[in-house]
């Protein structure tokens, strides 16, 4: 069979990795795909820089040379960002080409429009590499778990922030130093606030939620809170109480809608996912039939991400000639079967909480705090008052609550902060047991 022709947009970390893996494993990949997957052209920013890796692969600095090339069957978009990536992908689809992309930002923001265009044109848009790098979580969720009603999923889906949290805990390293290291290792986004403020994780969570629940991409409704406000004291106190703090993306089917949230989260240290360290990713998915399942692996880096890109290339190659109506739907559910289940506002989310506050060490303070919590219908699970430091009048008080509704916690925090005996702000970190029930 004649080779399938691929055009690459971008030959950076992931593009370079993709070319390397395709070349190194060419024979096995051909045996799997049923025909050769041949890269015939790549668009790059700087031809001189790309030349040593590209070798005799024709290069261009105009990405439209790739998307408009009639000889190309599949366009692989690895340039990232919204524009011109969106325009290039839409044009590739309009030209009847399949698309493989690692661009989580693009899929989370414009996926609905992109998939509709692909559906109308009868082409595939594959995006395994957009979530959790080399972990085949899209495939698992869309196909492997297709028998299940997905109840919830929770993932460590940003390697940079997990790396920072791990180094802070293990080595007491400073935030900025670890971030710099992550940038040098090529994990961090071009704009690292995407990593630190939970935006990159929210892009990925949006994609996972669409496939898990059969809903459109709704990035703008995801709650996003990053790790920049976390202190080493919180990391330490959490450990003393038997928890680890991770930046989790959580999508949960609740009674009145879907919770979609990214935030630092206390997790019991005995859970496997609590022990996912460094830049590694993991996604825990709870299906009603299968129970909890855990997917673990490298969430970033040249070859791990290339592993997902090439898997998509093989998939698309195999299905290239299949009837478009009999392919696996982009978002796991048939396009006319997407649900309009609302995404819940954060006020309606139900979870447990870690609260840390600084109070004067005098009679009645704890009584005031516990009364406020009781009045807000919040039940306390554990409470610790630390010894005052040498010559200090104030002490740290740490409270863990049972599951409650977020708006009650917000109201209680406002009242606690208004107490004369309490200094400054209450630190609030959500807590998830991630139990199998
Ligand atoms: N910046 C991302 C991360 C890269 O740190 O996980 C992979 O999407």
C-alpha cells in the first residue's frame, strides 16, 4: 500500500520527538499501521536551526505550504497557542485533511468548532497528546471505558506544578528555583503562569470532562486556582495530618450538574495518586462498572508526547479509508448526543476543606471558631493547634472539615476573618478522599 503522507507544523520539542520516533521505529510502526507513515514536509520558524534534525526533509517557513499541500493526508499541528494554530487547523480540515494535534489550549477553547467542522468534512481530529503527554488517557476514556457511566475523574495533569510541589516538599526548595529547573527541562509552557495558575491543567480537564460525560468543551466554566499561594507551612501541616498536596483537576458528576475544577488539593498519602511525584502525571477515573482505574506516566517531554502523537497517526492511518460515520466519535459520544448538563458554579461544589488560620492564644478563641462553623452547618473532622513560636502571641490552628458545600465555607471564612482574635486571612485548601465508593 502506498505511504500515507504527513505534514508537520512545528519541529520543536514535540515535533522533533515525533520525527525521531517515526524514524527510529519506522518498521514496527508500518507493521502496525498497515502502511508507511511518511513525513513529507515540515513548517518551521527557523530553517537553519531545524536543518540538522530535519536532514533531507523539505522545510518551509510558511505553514500554509503544509496545510495547502495536496500531497499531504494528515497535518500534525505542534506549534501550540491559539493563533495561527486555529486558522491552520481549520484550513487543513477545509482542505479535507485529517489533523493530529497536541494543542490542549486550542482543543479546550475551540474544540467544539473544530470537531463540528471535521465532522461535516468527514475527517478526523486526533488529540491524544493534548492531555497527559504519553499516557493514553483519551483512548482509555473514549474507548476502553465506554461501557461505564463515568462518575468522576481526578488528575495530576500538569507536570511542572507537580515537579514544583514535589521539590518543595522533598528538598524544601524555593518556588522560583524549581520553576526555572522545569523550564530548563522543557516541561513548562511558553507562559509558565499557565502551569502555575492551573490554566494548563484546566485546558486538559476541560477535554477530559467532555469525553467523560459527553458534554461540549466548556473551558470558560472551569474553576481554576493554581499553586502560587501555597506555603511550605501548608505542605508540612498537610503531611503531619497524613495528606499530600497536589494540583488536581477534578470533574465530577454531581446531583445537579458537573463539577469542573482545578485547585491544590489535600489527598490521603496512602492513595497511589498522592505518590505521583516529579513531572509525572496520573489520572484516576471512576467508572460505575469498573470502579477506580489509574493511569500513570510521563505527562510532558519530547518522546513521551511524541508517543501519543504517533499513536494518533497510526489510528488515523488505519481509519483513513473507513466510512466517517463509523469511526469513534471525537468526544466519545455521537455528536448529536452531547448533553447540556450544566457545569456547577463553585459555590455549589461539595468537598472537604483544610483551613489554616492564625489566632491569638487566649480563652474562647477556639469556641468562637467552632461556633461559626457549626452555625454554617460545617462539621469538623480534625483540629490541631500548634505551639506558639518563641515570644509569639499567635498560633497556627489547622482544621479539617467533613464534606460540605463551598458557599457555607466561604460564609464561615468571612466570619472567622472578622473575629478580633484572628489575624489575617484564612488559608483554605480543598481536600478529597478519592475513595473508591
Ligand atoms: N506544561 C505542561 C506540563 C506540558 O507541565 O505538564 C505538558 O502539557
